[in-house]
């Protein structure tokens, strides 16, 4: 019985549950298995406790007990001062009757049928309520004439309610079936109330979020110490606070969960909240704190201004975590917790991408081997074998036949020409663009030779490994909006060309379904929380160089529904505004159909000094004195980069708020100068932020500025029309965004552009692969380089993700480990199982 109750508890289609079971099964364990909000008979301890406490409007009251009291009142019986005896009732019915009568001024007594004083109690009673069948040995003469008697004995097995006069004259006009009929009506009323409550919960409301308190220390401890000092809420509690239903989350441990996409269907009529993008100026190699600003902003909005808000962040790669950069959970008192789980594996999404990517890579080389070593007939017989005496095409093979114009479903009816056409992909090995991936920085996999074993029969070729987040499957995950759409995108991924120059896809290789199976859980966003207990989605982490560098469309869409019309979703774009923000607008916004309201542009005094001519900044090397001492001139000279990035945002018609991420060495004069120059350059506002040292409280001014900017209205527009030729779209980005004089295409790049145009891919958006350390293609050119020619060395296509990506100069898709990687400091305490040395 309890198992059935628990199933119904989680069924969102059922809003009320009435128990009609035998007396022997009617234990507290069974009763309290019910969710109180579905307990329409008011039998659980929670509902009874609320009734006793006087919170009847917050609970369900026994319909039988209510029926008794209402019938008495409607019959003209004044209950104030009356003596009421409840006989033979027990449990929830007895408690509810006593409570209701006492609240109306009655003096209540309870008795069981076998009580020795029953006769004297019946003589005293003005009203007798019979809660169970009267034993034969109790004479009716014990009930005094003029006593009002109601029978509400309940047969729980049948659901029938016995009621009537017990065969004596009594002072009342209550008909025999009145109690049972009214009780049934009141139960239905409770059921309707439960349904209404559920409907109200589906509508947007300000969250009743229990925010976690911070006790900032000075000096600020390490990120790991800060994370460990805060105890996160249980993720199921957080999910309930933000309006998620129990069957809409899949819990991974105590502090993270996946959110099911069914939520989008439930909230499809809900208005979206405001959409805020956090971008940055051209950074130093150390990064300027976009993730930290994102987290600090939502902590300020929700924990300090009581505004629903969600942060949507990318999942960090294991490469930087163990390499030189470190993690991406934010920092100081503005980070996602637990930061170890955030930075290490999370829920395995990147591993799923690695598995899917490498399955496709294996399928490509295996298909080449088998086609090179088998006849058409042998190849066909293996592709379409007899299984239990039956030979048939799989569904993906039938789809391939249809694409080839072969309208047959019986494998035995294909002609020799059709067999050859179906069985051979004729992949040109020199055109393979699909690489294997690994989520570790391993420079020695940048160029490898595969197929050297004698079993591969001479099918060797040069290949390479990319970092896992550079896989097109990661970009597909970040841009998809449903499981169906993801499957279609995975199938469209072009991995090579055939000998006739036509594209070969994952669908042609027959691997689409398998890829989708490997990705079926990765498509669900991961729910975590900030240090102050506000919600965060961590989902997808496409490489910000060769992909678009933004978290997932699905996470943003779900968050926008959950925050409601007055709430805010804050998401972050990789690297400077010239890269991540431009791709967010021209690629992600096209894919999602979402329109941004505000851009928050992150700047630091440190980065501005570098752009003003300061010495080089190198990870792992102490900063020169120019960065730790006041230098107004360097800051003023470097603000040209900030001004340029503001202008880039204005190209898209979106208001800009500059967030100056303040470091402890920054002086008041430097801070004031940056804010003044930013506003002169056209920023809606410019605000210093102190979230790293004190949490959300240090970004309240930023939150207010963002809220005010969002009310101004966005006049969003794309930078270019998709119908423009590929070359013109590249030129538009180079000139309008980077400030280049023109572009220069290598012969290989021009050849690829011609091929993609001929193959029908010319109308896709452009995803520039360029260094993040400069507006130009040269990392050492700081500030705002001018009059340069942007060289396009190669052009590649991510057809499944839906963009063309030109390579500017030379781009590495597999980072290498430095001389002293982060892993020197990372260890595990084998006694406590706590991670040590993670930042």
C-alpha cells in the first residue's frame, strides 16, 4: 500500500488521494506516507497538526468532521456551550471533531463504547457523535430524549459512510443520508482546492528561497577553503524552492541534480524573464573574472534584492583544471559550490561527449578499412545480414536509401548498382575533419599516425586529438533545444567528403542513434547553487576559440521560465566581447530565438594597464609593480580597449553596464577614472564590484544598474544577414568587430569556402577561431590595433552545430601542460576523502 501511495505522490496528474483501506492497514506509517498537499481526507499528522495549531486555512480538514459540524450549524443548533460526546471514534476523525467543536465553544468529551462511564456521559451530552457501529449490548435507552445524535461511522474498506438516528427520537431535522452526502461533497471540494493549489504553483511567483548567510573573512581565504566553509542546501530542497516538481529532477549526490526537459512543456505558457549576458574586455592570460561577476550578480539580485535570478555557466574542462588556468566556478565569495564537484567530472557530461565523439571517429576509420578490403557483395551482406533467417534494413539504413533515391525496403531487391551505391561511402581520407578527443591537455597528441598495426592492412593516416570541449558534439549540446533537435544535429555532422566532393555525415555512417543514446542524459542541464544558496545551471562548455564559447540554450530557456517575467537569467560568454559576445549574438541567439536585454562588460584595472602599455602578464609569474601600484596614465591609455568593446556591444543595439571587478591593489582614483571613461564611451552605467571579497552584497550596485538598464528596452539586431556570401560575413566581423582593414584568404581557405558553398552550407553563421588575447590575430597587439589585415588560414564547418568556423592565423585545439601544472598541488586526504590543493 505504501509503495502505491508513494507512486501517486509523485504523479503530477493526481492532485488528491483518499484512502479506502481496511482498518487493519490503517496505521500511522500508511497515513503519513501521503503527501500532506494530496491528503484530501486530512488524516496525516501534518494536516492534523496545522488544524490543532489553528491554521485550518493551510490544511485539509476531515470532510466527515466538517460535515457533522456544518449540518448541526445549518440545522439551527447553537454549539456554543453545548456538551458534545464523541463515541467510538478514534485517530484523525476523533481529533478533527474535538478540534472543530472546541473552536465553536463546545465542551467535548470522548469515549469508547466499552467505557464504564459511557451511560452517565450519554446522559450529560447535548450532542452525541457516533464514530463507529454501536455494539449490540449498548441499549438505546442510555441516550436521553432530546439529544441530537449523528452517526458518522466510516467503513474504510468500502468507502461507505453509515449515518442516521440510531432508531431513537432526537431533537433535530437532519435526514439519514445528510452526513454522508455532505462529507462526499466536502471531499470533492478538498480535491478541487488541491487542483487549484497545483495550478497556482505552476504560475510564476517570487521564490521563497532560503538564502545562505556569508561570513566573509579578511584576508580572503582560498577558494577551496571558502567553498568548504559553506554547507550547501540539499539540491532537492533548492529545486522545490525554485518551483521544480519532484519528478523533474534527477539527483546526483546531495548537491547537484539534472533537470528534465519536460519542464519546458509544463511552463510553455510562462513569460520569460530578463536575459543578461556577461562579457569582457580583452583579457590578460589570468582572466578578468567574468564567472565571478556572473555569480556575484545573481547573489546580489536574489539574496540581497529578493529578485528571482539564475546563473547559467559553462562546465569547465579537466584540461585547464589540471593545467595552468584552474577551474571556472567563480572565486572568493562569489562562486558555485561545491567547487570540487563543479570542476571535477560533475555529472559526466564531458565524458559522454568524449565517448560519443570517439565512437564516431572509430566508425569513420573502420568503414574505410572494410570498404578497402571487401567486394560490394561481401560489404552489403555484412551491412544487411540475415538475422534468424530474416534480412531487413535498420531504420537508419532505410533513411540512407531514401536520401539516395532508392525507394525499396526489401534487401533482396536491390540491383548491383544500388548495392554499390548503398554500401560504399567512398570517403576521401584526405578530407576527414573529425578528430578524436580527450579531456586532458596532452601536446603529444596534436599530431599522430593511426592504423600502424598489421591488422589495419595499410590503412594508416595522419590524425590528431583535440581537447574534448572542442568536439562539435559539445557545440551541438550547447545549441540544441530538444532531444529530437539534438538527434537531427548529430546526424547532420559532416565528418569528411567522398571521392566526388560530397559531404559524408554521421547519418551516412549509421551512428546517429548510438550517439543520441550516449548523449541522452548529457542534454539535461545540471542544477547547483552559489555560496549564498541561489540557483545555478552548469551545462555545456564549448571551446570559445573554435566554437561559440557559451553555455547551453536549454539551460537558458529553462531558467528564463523558472525566474518568471520579473526575474533575471545571467549567462556568460567566453573571452572578450569581440569573441564570446559576438558569437552569442550571431550564433546562439539565432539558434534560440532569445533576445538579450543587457550586456554586462567586465573590466579590471589590471587588464586596462596592460592595454595601456604595461609589461606583459604571464600566468604563474608575479605581477610587475605597474600592476600593484597606482598608475593613472596606464589606466587612461588602456581604456581604449574598454571603449572599443562597449562600441562592439552597441553594434547589436543592447545597453551596456560596465562591471569593474575590483582587486585589492586598485586605488580609488583608478576606479573612478575607469567608471567615468566607460560612461563617456556610451555605457549605460559603470559600477565597481566587490563580490570577490564580500559576496553578493558587494555587487548590489551592479544588480540595481542591470535592473534599471533592462527597463530601457533592447533594440537588438544581428550584425549580418545569413544570406550574405561566406567571405562577406567574415569580412563584416573582421572590420566591424575587430577593426581590421580587410581580410586575406589563403588558397586553402578559399577552396574550402567554395566547397562549402557548393555543398549548400553557405547560409550558416560564422564562428571565428581567433586568439582571445588581442582584438587582432596577433596576441601581443594590445589596446585597439588598427589598419591590420586579418589572415584566414583555413575554413572548417560544424554543420551539426550549424556554423562555419574560419581559422585566423594558427589555432591550437589541444592545449599543452606547462612545466609546473596545477596537478602538483592537487591531492586527496585518504582519511577524510577531501580534495586538497584545488586552487
